[in-house]
């Protein structure tokens, strides 16, 4: 049985697999028209005709939501509440933009239907559900070409009977259905409606994609990475695709957390720089989960690793704006046409700038499997540099510096703006381009060291194999903290039983399942909550967390618990991480590939090139240097020293 991790990105699809006891990697160009083609092509190359167990991080749900390419979806809700998606929270994300326009709901007004039937806030029935009206609405939906329906009734998290009956009727009419009591058993009707609507919007697309892969692979061999850092069987992901909207980036954060624990780096800021975007997250002793995420203008209230994304990647395009200023991204060259040096593009990208500066070695890109064409880059850079009034080298460094500034702002959002000092963390950099920019970012943010893991260009795929199988659930309680202390066991018990049943279906016995309790808490009168692990000291922990996040706490003020949460996880088969003993100071023969002239701060520096796979624990590499490997290149600027640690991480000491 081959164990394979697959991460579909905007430019490349990455694979890590075990072959005859040895871990190997592969990168293939993504196929945006049908991501399954690249997945199946790679699987056919690395494990033809052999049984496979696959953990897959997919961008299908992400792209369908961001590009508005989901299914034709309708909403069925209580009469009088069909405009919940339109009204939202009346929040302006751009206060000073006079031309600001909100993102439109993914379900248009003419596909939002109200039905007679209503529960009160205490769960009592105010008006019976009109089943005949639902049948009429279902026929109308089919006539309009609706594929999927979101069913969201008020207070259904207290009593889901009406939603269950409505779903039965809609399914009898041949419609795919997502119900809010299955997707999100919490209060706040806008967020619950939005989350359920997104699930319904994505479900036919994800169901078709994963169903196609399952058919080609045969059997129950496919698991899918969730946005919360756990994995689930594909049959669950087909029903609940909203849980996979950050599937790929979550794998990288999980990998950083797991490898960080092993190698002694528990406080990390992760930097995942790929071809299209850069994802950053802050890991402080545990995975950073949030239920306050917005994607494509749509609020999502399911647990998701708190990842901040910016449009800065190796394929991000450079241009001059209306005022003549140099800008980079968010538009990307993607896999097709790709950067200029890939052979088809015509607009300079960050990868082209790095190649022009000498920071990429064209004949060794992807281990020599994809040779770059530097001769194509110069005329396009010359053209843009004339317009900008800069020399070519100045423009190329400017492109890299602007991309770095975009990423630096993202790192500040997850650290400084949330009360964290970057100098107390290590920068854990991966992705195909992460190692090229990490040292410069660390200097800007006063981060003392950078950690570059083995195989950084496919590290998100590694993280997927390191992820646990997990399920989560929640329940709104809205009660005082003192009352919760006396009723906690009673209230948590049904949630834990639900998780145990779900995890048993994943193949784990009850003694193999770990359960974690947490609370969403707030001071009475506040509108939003902080998540706190449940313990006997949960009240004190809440005060401390509130002070860390907001700079103050009020111990004399009443505190209430809003939601209870339970996360269950089990440990599947995972890769083991090799550890080396006995450091070696001397650089091995064959580790140095040669030298090149590389531009740093406008000066051409003679720079040694190292093959990373030949370096040993204890080796030290003074900058300037380039450290080359199949999936990535690491830039060690002047004044920075690299070293190899016992876990084969490359540590850049920035100072």
C-alpha cells in the first residue's frame, strides 16, 4: 500500500509518497481546467497499478467560491427572512472608499424562498411547517434549474425536526440539500445561513470532483484535508465541502506545527509562498483555530485554521499603476501561461525577477526537470524598466521588495496587530518560493531565525500526511459561566457522543479517540467571543486571553459561555521524521555546485551554490549563498548564516 500526500496548487500539484520504505517527491504542472487531471497523472506516474491510500488537499472548493463558479443554489428559509443574506451585518470593510460595493450573496434574490413555519427562541413551535408549500417551491426550483438548496430555519439548532422534514421533501424532488443543523448548530442566523449557503453552493462541484477521483482510484482510499487541520474521508467532504475551503494551506500549518514540536520550535510564524499567493499563520503552542472567517465576501463560521492570505507568490505579476508606482500582484501568471521564464508568459513576475538577479539557477529548476529560459526575461524587464525610469537590476530588486512588503504586512496582521512580538518567534518558511524571501522578511520584522524544512516546495503535502483524522461539533448554550460550571458534564456529553460515533465510522475504536473541549466566551454585553480550552480554570484563562488579545480584562464583570465545542481526533499512520546524531563541520565533497554572481542590494556578489541533499547535520553555510534542491531554492543573503539541524531543517540565523 502506497501512502501518498497530494496538494493541488495554482501553479503546481505536489506529491509526497513512500516507495520501498523511502520517501520521494514529485511536482507536476496543475491543470486549472480540471484539477483531477494533474492528480491522476501524478498518481499514475508514482504508483501505477498499485494500491494507494491518499490524503488530498484540494483547491476545488476554494476556487469555486472565489471565482463564483459553484452550482445554481437556492435558499429555503422562514417567510419574512429571505433577505438575511442581503442584509448581513451592515459592515463596510472599506470605510473611506466612496465607491465601495459589497460582495453580492452567492444566492440571488429570486432564488430565496420563504415558507410558512416558525420556532420561537426557546424552541417552541409558533407556526407549523407547511409541507405542501415546500413541494410547490421544490417544483419551482427545479423549473428554474436549481441544483442545490440550503435549508435554514430560525432556531433549528434547538430543534432540527422542521429542517429534516423539509430536506426529505426536497430530496424527493431530486435536489441536493444542505441543512443548517448539520453544518452549523449555532446561533446568529446570518452566519449560519451564509455558511450553509456556501456548503450548498459548493456541494455539487465537490461531489463531482471527489466522486470522479474515487471512481478512478477504486475503493475507499481517498481522505481530504479539512480547513481545521484534520482529515476526513472523501465521502464526508462530498457532503460538507465548506470544511475544505482552506484545505491546502491548512496542511502546511499542520506540518509546521508537528515538525516544530519535534525540533524545538513551538512558537512559529509560518510563511507558505507558492506560485499564486502567500499564506501566513501564527502557531503558539497549538494550531490557531478561528470561527470568524470570510472568504469571497461570505462569512464562514466553521472551525478553520486562522490563515491570512495575500496575493504575493512566485507568479505574481509586476506592473505600474496609474501614478507610475511599481505594484506586484494580486494577479498571478498561474500555471498557464506562467512567468515569462517558463516559456509562454509576457508580463514580468516575481520568479522572473529572482531569476534575473541570479537567485534561481535555470538548469536546476525542479532538479533539472524543467529548465527555465532567462533569455526571454530580459526584453520584457527592459521594457518595464524604461517605463519606470529604473535600471533592470533596480526594477528586479524592486519587484522582490514590493512582494516582500506585501508579505511583511500580512505577517504583521497575525502578530503585531494581535499583541505578539515577532522577535519571540521563528519564521517557518516553505512553499516553492518561501526560502527565497524568508531571510529578507525576518530582517524586516526583527525575527531572529528562519526554519526551512526538508522538501519545502511540497511541504503542505507532507503536512497532510502528518494530520490527524478529526471531527468537530458545537452547540449554542448562552449561559453564565457560573451556571456552566455546574452543568458542563451534562451539556458536553451529547456532543462527545456525536463525535465518538463519527470517529468510529472513520475506523477508530473509542479508546483510540482523543476528545478536546473548548468554549466560546465573552463578557456579558459583548458581541463577539474568544475561544478558551475547557478546564477547571476556564474563567481565569478567559480573562488572561482577553488581556493578551485586547490589552485589558475585567475580572469583576459577568462572563457568559456562548458555544460549547468538542474536537475529536485519532492518529492514523504517519511518516516518521529522521533524526541525525554526531554533527559534522566539514562540507562534504560534491555539496558545492559552483558559484554565480547574484545581486544583493544593488551589488553583484560572488555566491556559492550548495546542493541541499548533500549537506549534513552540523554544516554551516555563510552568506551569500544559494542552497538548491528539487522543490525550492533558499537564499542566504550576506550577513546571514545557515546551518543544518539534526532533523535536516535548514536554520538561517538572521540575528
